[in-house]
C-alpha cells in the first residue's frame, strides 16, 4: 500500500471513529438516536367544505376520532371505488369500534361532484363515509393543505378525467397527520392498526 493510500485510510478511520463517538455521546446524553436533519412537511390544516347532506364541514370534524382522508372523484374508474370499498371492509372489521373512526372522501372534481352526486355515489359504500365538496377555490385550498396533486385531463371525444394523488391519509384524534394508511392488506390487519389510535 502506498504512503498516500495509508494516510487516506488513517484519515477515514479517524473520521468514522469520531462520527461513531459523537453519535454515541448524543445517545448517552439524550437516550435516543440523533434526530434526522430533515423534518416531514406539515400535512393538513384549515378547510371549509360541505358534505353529501349539505352540512358544513371544517377541520374540527377531524378532532376527537382518528380519521382516514382520501381524495378522489366520482367518475374515477378504478382507484377511487376500490379505496372506498376497502374502507367499507375496514369498517366491517372494526365492528363496534367503527363508531370511533371517521372517514372522508374529498372530491378533486368539484365541478361535477355536487353534494347530491356524492350522496348517490357513496350510497354503495359504508354509510359512515362522508363525501366533501365545495367551490373550486375551497377544494383547491384543502388540496394544497394536504399536499394533494390533481389535474384535469381531457379525453378524446370530449369530457375529462382527473389525475390525482391516491394516498389515504391517517389523521390522529387531534387532527394531525400520522402517516399514509395502507389499505392493501387484510381488513382485520388495517382495523388492528387503526385501533392503536382510538
């Protein structure tokens, strides 16, 4: 090994040893690992929409119970009805605990998804699911608060569809974002996960 390579190896070894010692010191003093430098972006916030019954709904509706929030639209061919069906199955798996969980379907297509349209659409799913809509500006404000992407995509022959974020947001009893919620598992597993936040 050359002299330069030997020096480089000594420097790298010393650096790594120092890094390990520094991390160990932090752990010893605080009792936990060093916090990551980057913090997650804030998700959620104030909104004012109406549900399928015409009742005003604000961020206060997310408090007191853990909530699942999903953004979609009634003309969605597959992802949205699948997610709502999965939520319905989770409600069944929750049994009586289902009364202690809220679920919201927020439209990204307020031009077509009026309260009456949402009411008809949601009649195929668990009755505890609440559809939310409003004017274009109010829906856009909630999308921004939840970091939701949506875009109108023209279709051949007229009409349009919507590209959109397809995450299910898990919010805790204080209305704060916890994590994306995985519906792609057995309903009993998803229900057990939700019970941790009751």
